[in-house]
C-alpha cells in the first residue's frame, strides 16, 4: 500500500467511527430523555457498531419508519442506495479488520 492508500483508509475509518459515535450518542440521549419523561415516544435499541445510514435502513426494512432513509439517500443524491449499502457493509463487517470478519 502506498502512503496515500494508508491515509485514505485511515481517514475513511475515522469518518465511520465518528458516524457510529454520533449514532450511539443519539440513542443514549433519546433514551435519557425518554427515562426523564421528556421524550414522548418509546426509544428502541441503538448499537455502538452501527452507522446512522445502516440504522436508517434497519428502520426502513423493519417498517419502523422510512423517512430517515429517504432523507439520507436524498442528501447523498449521488448514492441513492447509500443506506442499504451501508447496512450490507455492516452485516458483512466490511469496516472491521479482515481477521475479525
């Protein structure tokens, strides 16, 4: 691998980890608000090793709500299957080291 390849790989991993952190933090904050009775609806389970896009696809596939997937896929107009592809990537553990897949 070239130095540029290493930089690009590690940069992508950093962005994925920030995405996963934001997803987990959102779940925690919503659960806290729900426990304090400041959030009107029950909050489901959120996972630390899941990106926002994969979470949106999981909601869409399980018929919880589809609008978040539509918003993300619209914002990323150059990749209209982004959420589905992110979910498949999570299932295949593509962001993990090869020896842990």
